[in-house]
């Protein structure tokens, strides 16, 4: 019996799969913790994968 597996997800070309990063704002707070924010890739919304586009309608003029 043949085993049909799903296709692996395509890595987002904008972020190369690193969809979320922590950016240091500089300095520390009152408890000596670094102040950071989390930034997500706008192309893949933080998932790290890109959807493939399929042209199902054939060539369009």
C-alpha cells in the first residue's frame, strides 16, 4: 500500500522561516530586565510558512 504524505510547507521568502523576533529597546526596567518587543513577519503573519499560489484558471490575458 502506498503511503501518501502531505507536502512540506513552503518557507516564507520574506523572513526565511524566522517569523518572530525579539527586539531589544535598550536599557532596563526597574527590576533589571531587558525591555524587548516581539515583531512578526508581515508577509506570513508570524507563521514562517508561505502559501503557494496555484493558477487553476490557466493563462490569463
